[in-house]
């Protein structure tokens, strides 16, 4: 598409006063008016002849097959002119759908072998199917009077999934950190309370582990060897309702919770435990059976990616009652949810209390950074003081709910998104060490 630039329009308008004077004072010199218009048009035609056509430009996009939520991924676009004079500057822009943040506009200078490769950064906003809709390219002629615009429709689809790349990096970091010091994440033998075997007592062993009956029978000191229990049930219960679908630093809370839960799922599956996914909003949604073994992690990832966003409030009565009916033995239930005040938390508290009668519950939520920032902000106006007082009241109500949960025996994990995954893993290992499951 060829269009006049602002320079061409201003050049045409610059002769307008002269044309008006000629039309009033000397109508017989109208040919001068026509000459001015023809001159500007001739310059525009010359500018068009000296610039590459839109049909001479081909655009190729090399996009990744997957995008990970709360991460950035590069995508390369190659602009190649088949023939014609090369423009000095090409303005480009990539258009995406609403699930991907629009990349920054780029200006291309210099072409190597008539080609230039530009790298854009794609930042997904929500899980789902993202698309690169089209690419826009625009350049001007050497005189700056005409602009050539080319639109390349792509429709490239990109699956946006939970950030398993971050999970892998964090898992490697956790295991590598312990491997550097020669310590395992979980000692299978010599720790725990499940009897494994008898072995000859040696110096350094705990004397309380001596089995006196078998020692007397074999005429040698024998000690019991224990191993860490396995096959515990770890259930991840996700509130996918309105509050958890709200963004936290540009990423929905539910997506940050899923990333951290996948890290814990990877650790627990490697430890020999079994995991399950349960999602709910106004009604129960995704519900899986218990999965075991490291090979089940891709299936856990797939189930987590099916947790959809919702604009409805969570129905704790229906969801937690349904979850309790699915669990046949004592389990560790990690509840990812959020609340705004004590009134909205009443139903949650009542149903969590019923769940704690048989299971151990971990309440996992994020710190309310918005309220904290209001309290810490410097009061410049009277409205800032009022805002800080109200925010402090809401935080106090939040603490009241946490104290009620703790009196029920619920463990609380409330921290920033950066520490959320590591805090969950630490709490899980502490619960297993204390044999609370």
C-alpha cells in the first residue's frame, strides 16, 4: 500500500496561500496553480520509483512452539527484499492476540544481503492459545514524500503453558545445592519410622535402635534400621475463582501458584509420594486420580494447564466437601486460595476445619503487596493517610483469619511470588520430617 506522508501533505498545503492569491488577484495565471500541484505529484511519483515495492518484501517468522507463563521468549522475524533499492529505515510492529503482551515496535537499519533479522520478545499474560496475528512493515522513499506499507497475516498459534522451564531450573538448583555438599534431599535408610532391616550395631549408631531380643538370640548386638515412609498422598487444591484470577505483578495469581505447585509435585514424585490435582471455582472442575513416579510429571503438567480462569467466586462448601469425599486416606492437602476480609473467609474457615479432622492442610497464599505498599507509602495528602489506615485494618483482619486457621492446625504459607516455590518445598519436607502425614 502506497500513501502520502505528512511531508507531502505539508508541501501541498505550503502552496495553498499562493494559489488563493492567484485565484483572487490574477485568475488568468491559474496554470501556475496547476503547475504547483503537478510538481508535487511529480516528486511523489519520483519518490515512488526510487523505493522498493511492498511486493518485493518477504517476511519469515521463526516462533517457538511453546510459551511459558511468567517468562519471556524471543521470536525472530527476517525481512528480505528481493529487488529494488533498499530503504534507509524500516518501521516494524508485531501484532498478537490478547493473551500475549504486544512486543515493542522496532526500527530496522542496515541490510546484509538484502535481509535483516529482528528479534521480538513475547511475554504471555495468560495460559491458553496465543497467536501472532500479523506483522506490519512501513518505510519511506528517499525524498520522504511517500510511505510504503506491507501487512503480513500470519495467524501463528503458540501454546501458553505453565512455566515448567522454571520448575526444571529450580529443581536442578535444589538438588544440585544438596549434591555439592554430599547431602540428599531425603535419606531413604537410617531415617524415618518404618522398619526396614536389622544390621550389626557399630560405633556411632543410636543405642536406642538396638533390638535386644534379636541380639540375645544371635549372640551379637543388632540394631534396627529404618527407612523414610513413601506413598503419601499430596493433593494440590486450586481456587481458580475471581480473586485468584487477578494479576499479581502482571501474572495471574493462579499461574504463579501452578508454577510453584509443579515444583513441589516434581520433588514429591521423585520422593516416592503420590500427587493429585483438584481445581474449583463456583463448582469443582479438574479432578485427577493420584499419580505416582517421576514419569507422571508430564501428566501433572497437562492437568495443571487445564485449570481455567473464572470470574465467579469460589464455593468452598461444595468444593472441599467433594474433595474430602474423594480422599480415602490421610493426605496432605495444599489449598491455593485468597480472600479479602473476614466475612468472605467465614465459609472457607468452616469447611477447612472439617477437612482438618482427617487430613493435614497447608493454606498457601501470596502476600497482599498492594495493601503493604499503601501502608509504607509516604503520606503526602490526607487521602494517603485514610488509605493507609484502611489498608492496615484489612491486613489486621487478614491476620485474624490466619490465627483462626493456625488454631485449627492448618499450616500457613504466605510469602512473595519469588519465594513461594521454595517455601512450599521447605514446608513439605518439614512435614515429612516431623511425620505429620
